[in-house]
C-alpha cells in the first residue's frame, strides 16, 4: 500500500494547501493595502506571511522597506540605522550597509552643524548680555557719580549757608 494514497496524508496535504492558499491571498491583500498606505503593522504581517511561504527574497525586500519606512517616520533614531545596517550586513549586502553608514555619518554631521550653530548663538547671546550688563553698569556708575556730585554740592551749599548764618549772627552780636 502506498502511503501517499492514505487518507490522513491527503487531509494533511489538503490542509497545508489551504493554509498556503490563505497565506497567498493574505499576501495579496497586504500588498494591496500597502499600495494605498504604508503601515508598520501591515509590513510586519507581510514579512510573517512571506516567511511562512519560504519567500526569502520577499522577506528581505519587505524588511528593507520596513526599515526605510521606520526611518522616514523617525529620521533621527540612530538605533534604527544601526539595526538596518546590521540587517544588511547579515544578509550580505555590504554596499547597502555602506550607504546606511553614510546616511548615519550625514545625520551626525547635521547634528554637529546644528550644535555649532547653537553654540554660536549662545556665544552671541552671552556677548549681547555682557554688553547690555556693561551698559547698565556704566549707567549706574554715572548715576552714582552724579548723585555724589549733587550731594557734595548740597554739602558745600549747606556749609556756605552755615557760614553766612554764623557771619550774620556775629554781626548781630556786635555792638553798634
């Protein structure tokens, strides 16, 4: 008796074919959905379906698409670049991994440029603040000097007034 002719084998084969057909149909639905709107969950589901179907090339391309989508959503996330680069290296795509490395370097250069710009702005603000403080200090010094002069003038005036009073008093005390 041929085991291929047995009923349990045919049921299992039929069940597997049905699962495969369902996976194929799910793949088509996911791909159609992605054509309308890219979505992380749909990309991940499609990867899972391709893995079940043993479509390594599709798995690779979809994972790559997933990384690109995530990077588009979070362009400053260094961890994503690192994971993507490792994925490409692991899958023997050194040229693509080198391109991701260049993108990371470009990202870091952008940050460095931004940081330099912020440092320059901070220095400029600090210089402006120091200049403003110097102007205020200078004005305060002038005000203090003016008040000293005014006080001295008042004292001199008071002394002269006291002298005049003393002079007049002495005249009053003199007999005629």
